[in-house]
C-alpha cells in the first residue's frame, strides 16, 4: 500500500507542478460548461428574434392596480415593463408589417381592456365585485387581459407563458383584495396566508429547478468526467507507453500492480475533485439565475437534501473508476497512438447522444437501464434530483459499476502481463 501511495503522490505532484495543467483540468471544463448553460438562452433568443437583448413587456392601458402589483411583487420584477396608452398602441399597429416585425423580434404585449378604450380597468373590476356583493346573479365583467406574442417563435411563446403564469395569474388573484371592497370580506379569507414564506418559496423553486436539473446535470457531469478521465489516461498511460517511459517505470523495484493502482488512484481523486467543483458551480449558476428566464437550462433554486447529495457524491468516484477501466482497456488493446486517441474519443459521442436523450425523454427508466454501464449513473443522478430514487436502485448501480470496473481492470492487466 505504501508503494501505491508513493506513485499516487508522484502523479499528483506532476499535475500540480504546472499551474496551467491544473487550471485546465479543474476549472476550465466546469467554467465552460456553466458558461454554455447560461449562454444557451441568449442564443435561443438571438436565433428567434435576431437580438441578444430581451425587450420589456409592453403594457397597454395599465391600471394602477397592476403598476402597484409590479412594484410590490418579487415575481413580477423578473420582467421589465414599458407602459403606453391605448392611443400610442394604435399608432404602433397602424403599420401592420412593422408591428409584426416587432413581434418577431420578441415584443410581448399585455393589453388591459374594459369593454371600451376609455373605460378604466380597475373601475370595471371594482363595479363587478360590487354587483356580486349585492347578490346580482347576472353580474358580468368586460374586463379582459390580452397577451400578444409571436406564435411562431418558441422563445416568445415560452416567455408569454412564463409571464401569464408568473405574473398575471397572481395579479388576478390579488384583485379581490385590492378592488373587491366589501365582497373581499365574505368572498375570500380574512387574512392572507404565505404572503412571504421562505421555506415554501424555496421548495416551489426547487421543484421547477430540480426537474430541469434532472435533464441537464447528469449529462453535463458525465461528459465532464469522461473528458477528464480521457485526458489523464492519455497522459499517464497512453503517452508514457508510447514514449517508452512506461516500460522503464515497470523495470523499477515497484510491482506493476502497485504502479497501475497508484495511477488509477490519482486519476480517481483528481477527476472526482473536478466533478465536485463542477457540481458546486452548477449549483452556483442556478442560484444566481434569479431572473429565471423561461429558456434557462438551470432555473433558480436547484437544491438537494443531504441524503440526495450523498448519493451523487458517492456515485462519482465509482463512475470515474469504471470510466478509467474502460479507457485503460482501450489503451492496452491498441498499439498505435493515433488509434488509441480516436477510440478514446468515441465514448464522448455516446455521452452526447445520451445527454440529448435525457433532455427530451418524458418517461422514467425501465429496470434494464440500471444495468447499462455509465448510462445507469445518468439515470441515478436524474432520479436523485427528482427525489424518485429508491435505495435498491442506488445499491444495484453502485455494486454493478464497481464490480464491472474491477473485472475490466483485472482482465486488462492480466493480458498486459502475459505479453
């Protein structure tokens, strides 16, 4: 064991002797992935509207109740607003082509209408509540809120849906308290509940964020882990073998199994640490995304319980060990460096395919998927974020991947020693 630790320390010192290699391995992949996740909504917006900037919501004939709600509501401040009158809106729509062009560029319209242009929206709603308080069964209201957007744009449609659900839905609920008058006493609660409850607010945000994370994080982690494993195995095994340094190393008094074990331990520790840094940055990326853009891949509030976090933390080194075993078997089964490099890169294509499959699938994995190497780790992480993971799933995946890694390593080194 002492010799294994010696080799391990030697490999670690080699890595940290160059700050550029250290940064490249630990921070660059994580930062690039986090940047890609945050830039993605901007690119989608640019592809849909031709602009990187999101236009403010154009509010036509905004009543005072809406302006007050926007100023006081945290959720409403996700958007910015431009208030215009009905006459100004008419001027915009006079040129139909120019108006549709503005919609295609991401213009989102919220139009308050109360039966006729001169009619105040708040007065219409207030009188409606007075009518139903007076037990008028025929009471009707002409107050309507229209939302206009470009139906052919995915970004505009998603943003309009977010505006309706995140702003208008709660605004309409608030009208009974602000404009309901006497009816608000008999027609609603005497007091408001959960006006601000940080626990329920965080749990609500967690539900949305973790659902998105279940589609994104597993693939991001797997691609990042394999990239690091592939780079280190290429350096510690393939390159040293190609240069003849591995042959010289095996001639030392240290047994080959101790040399291999030390290198594998170094790879595992380094890649696991880099994976944890990536996880930390992904959480950080989610928690700074307070604007919660409709197209965000990691919405605000991603969160795991201590047990869920432990499941993922323990899954990382086991997965790294299996990846390392696969990469080493590729290195030792081929002779030419060019062939080794090409074959080591092929699994990245599989991980990318699995990543997109995870992004768009809407069903839970079948039992057989828990026995597909590495893919089962993606499903484990996804189920953990969704709080759907079962204990037996975790145990089966841990043991299966660990045993498979050990078998692959044993077979590979036995063949290498017999040459």
